[in-house]
């Protein structure tokens, strides 16, 4: 099953904006003090004014893709079956245990046969042009503000899309109630690790997922380094397993690097580049 979304209404996702991360981008996070609180309130008020203009004039376009596919694990690989192909995604495993004493891999959240996995992509279009327009009139403040708003809308859109997946599309949590405060605490079944993030750190996997998603249909471009453009974009996997959790792969040794490179069909030197932060 695959679904593409074009121009998701911004109104649908405003309630899921995580303002904590918005303030962090403006270096206003941290311990409470009156001056900082006043700055945060002023900034949020101005962001909301810009958000209402975005909605009124349809200034930003949000596109998305969701696919739910048969999948299973084979050793430390995830095998995804689509209509036209079989995609093998090698995974990494922690070498330093999590707080519960276990070394996790995303493979732990799929069965060895007869399971399913989700694939998603989300992108906010138009922020770069708006930012450039503000710069042309020397409005650096709003140039930065629109970019930080777009980043938070991308994450809020990913949260909204994940909710639809759980309750309607994949429908494994159909009785879940739409409660923004709980959703922002990840208080629900399932995870959505994004490519390049701690549990899925190999950014080159995004080129494999392109075979399923076809980023060009979402007006998304990939750079040689696997970065997505527009910048306010995300791509990753959905897991529905009731015990699935987020974790950090952390540091791996040369033995796992060599094994992973072999399973990826790439040289150790090439994978060393993609996994530099984990070595």
C-alpha cells in the first residue's frame, strides 16, 4: 500500500508544533528566567503571525509519502518486498548496551517472517524562496524565522502523518485519541526512525529508499551526500512493534564496519565515510 499527499493543510498540523525545539533553534532553551520567558513569548507571537499569513496566502506546500510493505528480517538485514522489487536494508547493532542492558538493532522490531514495515517521506516546500525574499529587503530576522518555522512544520507533519498511519492507514492503533501533548511525548505504540538519526545513522540508505519513494514525485532532490532539498524534509521507517523504542547505535568497531560494508555491497573505505560519526 502506498499513499502520496500533496499540499497537506498547515492548519491540520499546527497543534503538533514542538515549540521547545523551536526555542532551542533560537538559543532560548534552558533554565527559566523572566527575561528569557519574555523573549520566548514575543518570538512565539511573531511566529504565529507568520504562520497565519502562511495559511491565509498558502505560502508553504507540504508533500508526503507513506508506504506499508511486507517485510521480515534475515540476520541483521531488513528485507522489504514491493510490487516490483525486493529491497535489502542492512542494519547496525549497538555494541554498548542501552540502559536496560540490551544491545539493540532495528531488526529487533520485526519478525523473521510475515511482518510489515512502513516507509515515509515528508517535505515542506517554499521556505527557501520566502527566506530569500526577506533577505532581498534586508529582513534577516524573518528570513531566519521562516526557516525555523518550516523545520518545525516538517517535524509536526511527520508526527501528524505517523498518527494517520497508526490509526487509519496501517490501522494497528485505531482506538488512539488525537491528543497533541501525548503525541509530542511519543506516548504511543511504534517508532519512526529517520535516516541519518541515531538508530539509522547511515545516510546512504536514503538512496535505497528512493527506489520505493521516488523522491522526484514529491519535488524532493537528493544531494550526493544524501541530504534532502528542500531542507525542511525527513525520510525514514515505521515500526509498529509494541516494544519498539528509540536508541543510539553509538560507536562500532572495525569488525562490524567490515561486516556492514559487505552486506551493503560497498567498500569499507566508502562506508567509513558514511559512518564517520560512529567510528
